[in-house]
């Protein structure tokens, strides 16, 4: 007979698999951490580098999980504290984005920043547009997206 605690653990395990969250501490990538991050960001529409215990990471994951994503858009969450190479990946993220904290969020190859940055994009009504937009050819590492930003070019 399953106890309520066992049922909850089974449900959490199921949700973790659905969201693509890495759940094993023994997970380690054989490739260079920067190459791993690059491949991860190129592979999925939304990528969150997170830690299971981080409240900011939890907020970002909750916000993303609550979205109705367009068909074909994928989400991948990497829990760095559950990976043997998590510290190396976080160091690589710091080098690539100048942000050393989690969550570190990418949408369509564009670095969004952290939880507060994601919340600001959503509050401005720009998150759906960012998700639906086609990804750029190259990963945008350090420049946060500016949907609907006024042009800075002159028309003279």
C-alpha cells in the first residue's frame, strides 16, 4: 500500500521527467563545460540552469511551467547541484554571460538573465513574443533581449 509520502515522491519524479530535469547526482558531461552549455542552449527553446534549493530558480521554473508553449517549443532544466560537473558548468556560465548565479535562463538562444529578469520580461508582456520568435543564428550570450525596443538608429 502506497503512503501519501510515496505517492508524492512518485508524482514529483514524474513531473521532473516531464520537464526534462536532470535528477541524478552522478550525471556528468564528458565535454568541456562551455561546449556543454552551448549545446544545451542550441538544443532546446527554453533552457534553465538551476539549483534545486534556490528559491529564485523555483520561481523561474514555476513561471515557465505555467506557460502554454507554442507547438514545437521545448524546455530543459539542468539542476546544477545534482550534477558532478555542476560547479564547472556554473563557472562556464559566469564566463559566457557575466552572471555567476542561478537561475541562468536562455530563451531561443538569447540569454534572458535570472529570475528577476524573466519576471520583468513577463511583466512587460514580452515573454510570449520572445518565446514565439525564431531564434537568432548565433547565441546571444551577454545581451539581454529587448523585444519592441525603440530603434537607436537615425533615419537622416
